[in-house]
């Protein structure tokens, strides 16, 4: 699966983050191909992701609080389907 094609896990990540955080910008990048054969690669091609998100929900929040908001929205996916998630979370006006 390429980074450009969205599988069911990437699609679910995007839908949940849109619902929970109403982002102005959102990119869900599938990094799984970079980790093929490594620990956590379950063979589905959807185990490692980077999320780049800009949301008003992050205004006034520090980096840890922002990551917790993302993690909360994706909690069961992180337990069951996603091995690794890198998060780049910014408030409007901050550059990714």
C-alpha cells in the first residue's frame, strides 16, 4: 500500500480526528512501508502512521496535551491496529 492510497485504518484515523478535533488541516501519512519486516509490522501495510494536524483544539495546549487529545480520539486503534503513531499537532497560525 502506498502512502497516497488510504486503507481502512488510515481512513478510520482521518474520520475520527475530523470528528473529535475539527481540524483546519489534516494529513494521515502511512509510514508502514518504511518498517516492513520490523517489530510491529503486522503485514497489513497499515501499522505505522504520521499524523499532521492543525486544530483550534490545540490552542493554549502544550505538546503533551495535544498528543493526548489525538491519542484519546484513536485509543482503541492504537491498542488493536496501530503499532506506531508520530504526531505533529499545531494550533492555527503555527507552522507544521
